[in-house]
């Protein structure tokens, strides 16, 4: 009896997907860092970890410290949907912790941006993304 072989799609394990997402996230952060540096923002920290949270990129532009959260997904809208209110609260806590070590402390000028990277590598920057 003849046997018809139908190739099944490759199913990646959860761990393999996690590693792939991690690599894509790091590549997105590197692209965003290059964009900011081209715009005159000196990146002074990558994946800065405080006691309460992590900030993807920290830059300096004049007297302003720029905090950049990078989100990567197939589309910019999907990337933006990956940020939760709890994560925003952690980002604010990390910003507060970071600037506490600055010469002007909590009086330091800051900006918190959200950089969205789509599946094609296009970057959309939302400056002061969490300003109310």
C-alpha cells in the first residue's frame, strides 16, 4: 500500500520560542540604541537593573536622562499591547531609583520613551509615552 508523506510544520518548543524571543528582543534593543545615538542621545546603560525593575536603555541628552522601554512584536500595535499597567509602575519605580543616584536626585530632568519595533525592524518612538 503506498504511503503518502505529508510534512508537518515544525513545532518549536516553548524553550526554543523563548530563546528566539529573547534574541529578537536584544536585536530590537540594539537597533533602538543605534537610532537614539544617531539622534544625539548617548546610551549610558543597557538593561539597567534596580531593586524593583529593569530599564532596557538609559541615555543622556544634555541634562535630561532618557529612559527607553523597548517592545518588539510583529506590528507596532501588537508591541504596544505588550506593556501592562504593572510594568509601567515598575518602570516608574526603576526611574525613581536610578535618578536618586543622580547629582540633582529626584529633581533630575527625565523623559520616558516607548520604542516599538515591528517584525520588519521598523522603529516607532513614542516620546514621553507615559506622561499623563
